[in-house]
């Protein structure tokens, strides 16, 4: 089962006393030919898991940075078929870094659940986080789970305990805690509030908790990692990549952005 | 996913189920942050709709503020000219603000007020729902923010100004295709960010549960009234109902009370734009496929990568790439059928109704009139066609003049 790659990664992190670092990029942005190279660069810079965004025309949970990166990728015709081919290509060199596809349901629904499940798992995808599939509608994506793709769920500041229990009962791999009620790319991180919520989520079980939204640099990553098992960085990285104009500069920017955050996280843990 | 296999249904009024599903359509496909407020809204609304005081409040405003009931008018000269079945018009154009949209905005504003939410957001395409929302916010003293695509703001300047006169803030949306669907996206983003004090008044029977049910309930007054008026004025039910379908709120409003009257046929008129074969249309049910958009599963217009594509219609109010999930269910169950009406057919019907009956219909409603005319040609003289005249056409005179090369 492929989600063992995610479980193993979190187990190894825990064993080593390290915090997970999860970069998010939109597949195909800034340039389709750069995506696989950027993924390798992120791993080289210390990524523990990669979230690969599947572009969608109507991303209601995303702010302008990720909206625009999706629009650019869509304009270049990027779709699931190509993204899965990139994952296969990545896997020829890297067989250990877990990959989670993150996006919205319609592209998968139109692709076909069974077809997507089979091809994604063959390509080496480990999990899916579908932003607009709450636990109530999770049966829609049952074929993905059956093919061994890990179903990752969001928990929000608004999530009630009743919902949290239902999510915990279904979640695999890790729980993605959204640090504030808002869209990606906003900056309203309240570290104390995040810590309280993360500790509350952790009380109920052993599943790791990653925190995303509002993490943009080494400082915010370190403060969130005080309570979280892993941190997710999306918009800030996507914005760096958007400012590049060719493959090599995109790859260099990805590495330059992530490496200092990795170093800061490791240093904070050692202290 | 079954597409054409009819679903046997014993009671159409039993839908949706507790999770908002109309068979395989509908549901709640939303980010987790909005799930608790949606649960809260569903619980609050379900309690209110059983509360006699709430119902009385709603009905009082429909009567004294909106001006209900709206009459059923026999378009006799039009019917005689066609020479076939009789066309009857349900005159939603005579409501305050000039369309059916106010039925729903009054209802939702009352829900918002009872829930203690004083900041109202809404999306709008043509501006009709925006005007109806701004109107009720003024009426109830609520703050009103309307999201509107930058392209639509350019196309509908008069409605933008009307909203401002009513005290609303109109926020231009520059993402995506800068039209109605993007205004909806932006309103959702506002809601996710300001969820504690904000109520989102959605303008049609789309969005996540409970919106398709709640908006339908508030517009169902149209069909309830019409059913009683038919029995009173004609001693029988109509043979066919017809209504235009954008998101589908005026159509479901008319259809709902008749759904279990199996002898009453129902036809929804979608915007076929330049013609379905050109790809420039907004006919989600006639030419789209099952998918997920704006929180529910329904028929959508999208490409093979699942990207929602741009739609086209002369009427901004029908220019939407999805449709309410209950219509998807009615289509698959065979209870209603949905057909496309082109821009040209709608325009011709607009002129025909203006000249024969002295009624300027909204371009949206003109699609329903065009379909009623088609049906009348096919059916015998003693048959009754009830057409929902969802709105008046004053807002569209500039569009029509421009289309016909006339400078005002
Ligand atoms: C007069 C009129 N009719 C119909 C519509 C379409 O909406 P619905 O399909 O929800 O009735 C609109 C939308 O703006 C409208 O203004």
C-alpha cells in the first residue's frame, strides 16, 4: 500500500526528533517543463513530503497567488494526465519522498474516479487532499482509498469536536490543520491559538498534524512547528517561483527559498 | 454516474435528504472551514421553516412589501396570433424590484436577522440578485456587500448604480473570467474569511446544502400561488409549465408545487446563446455533464480536464456554467425536460410579447416566452401553458438597443 510512504516518513521524523517540512507547488507553474526539476530541488533543500497542486479554474479556498498560478497552468493545458506523468518521472529518481496531490474535486470527477485511482497509484502518488470534499462526502472518493491512496482531511479553526471525531475516524496519513479561517496566502497567523488547537487535535489520537495557511518564512515555520509535526508552505513559495522566467531560475529559487527554512526548523529542534 | 437512466420517484417533495442530496446530485462539497457554519445554517433554517412566527413574518413581507400574489395573466392576443395552445403568464415581473429574486432575498434576510448576522454578502451576474439583496438589506438595516464580475459591471452599469443608491458596496471581481461564477468564488472567499459575523445570501438554487433547498422553499410561493390560481381561474391545472433556467430558482419556484401532479408536464428553457453546436452557450443541462461546482454535484459546463469553461448568453442572468442540483435530478428522473433557446429566439420572443401584450420581459424570461411560443404551436387550442415571466425587461433595454445597432 502506497500510503506507507507517508506513514513511514512521519515515523522517521518522529524517531529523529525532527519536524516535517511540506512545500506546496502548483503543478505546471511557472513552467510545465520545470515541475519535476523543482520537486527534486525541494527534496534536496530538505522537503519531507511534496504537495503538488492540481490546477482548477474555481479555487474557492485560494487567495490571488495560488489562483493566478492555477490560471497560468490551465492556460498551458496542464491536467491530471500530465501531472501523473510528472509524478512517474519524479519516481524514477526518488522512490521515498511522499507525494500528495492537492486540489478540488471536479477535475478528478471528470477524469473518472476508478481511472484516476488506478493511474495515480501506479504513478507513485501517495495521497490526495481534496479541498472541497468534507468527511460527509468522502464516499465519493472511496475508489481512491481502495487503491491505497491516502485520504487526507482538513481541520479548521471552526471545526467542532463532533466533526473532529468524524474526521479523525476517517483520516489517513496526517491531518492538515488550517491555521485560520480564511484563504491561502493571507497572513493572520496567531501562534498561540494554533498551538492550542493543534494540542487539542493531537489529544484524540496518534495521527500526525501538519499546519498550513499563513506559514511564509523561517520565523513563522519555527513558531508553528513548536506544536505541529509538520509545516506546509504554499503561497510564499509559489510567489517566488512566479517571479522566475526559466527552468533553471525556478529550480534555483525553489532551493534558495526552502533551504533556510529547513535549517531554521532543524536548529530550533536542537535548541 | 447514471446519465440517462430514469430514476423512479414516488414523492418528489421528499427531496433533498438530510445531507442535501437529490439522489446523486446536490450535497455539500465545501472546504472544512465552512462546514460548521453550513451545519449551523441548516439547523437554524429547518427550525425557522416550522416556526409559525417566521412563516407569518415572511408572508407579511411577501404581501405588503413585494406585492404578492402576482397574477396569472392570459396572453390572449399572443395565443390567438400563434393559433395553438393558450399561453398564461405568471407575472413575477410585477414584484417589487421587478423579478422573482426578491422572494428569496426577503426569506434569507429574515434568516440572517434571526441568526444575528448583520453583515450580508451576495454575488450577482446581471445585477438583479444584487439589487434584490441591496433592497432587503436597506429594508432590514443590514450591511450589504455585493461581488460582481468586472465584465458584468461594465455590462450592467444601471444595476450597479441602483445597488449603490440602496446603500450597498459593489466589489469588482477580477479573477478568472470576471463574470458570475467568479463573483460566486469571491463571495465564498469572503465568507470563509469573515464567517463569524457574515451571512451569504446566494441568488439561486445552487451552492452547498442547505442553499438549493432553502432558496427553492422561498421561491416555491410562485408555484403554490399559481396552482391555487389555476384551480380558481380555470378549474384545472395547466398542461405544461415552462420557465427559464439559469441557476434554476424561478423554474423550481414554479415547478415545485406541481412536481407530484404527474399530468403536468414541465420544460426548462436554458440559454443556448449562439447555438449549442457553436459551443457558445450556457446550457448546462442540455449540453453539460455531471460534475461538481460551487459546493454541489450537478450538470456543469467544463472541459476534459475538469476546468469550468466560459459560457455565453445574451442574458447575464442565465450566463452560468452550472445549474441547481434539483434540476439535474428532475432531468435524470425524466420528470422535467430541458431545452436550449438561442439569443435570437429569445430576442424574437421579447419583441413578440412587447407588441402583442404590451409587456417588456427580461431577456432571461424571454427564453421562457420563446419556449412557450414553441409549445403553443405544437399543442391544441384547449391546452394551457403556464409560463413563468420571471422578471421585467427595463434593465435590458440598453443591451437590446446595442444588439440591434441603435444608439440611445
Ligand atoms: C428575471 C430573471 N429571470 C431569471 C434569472 C435566472 O435565475 P434563475 O434561473 O435562478 O431563476 C434571473 C437572474 O438574474 C433574472 O434576473
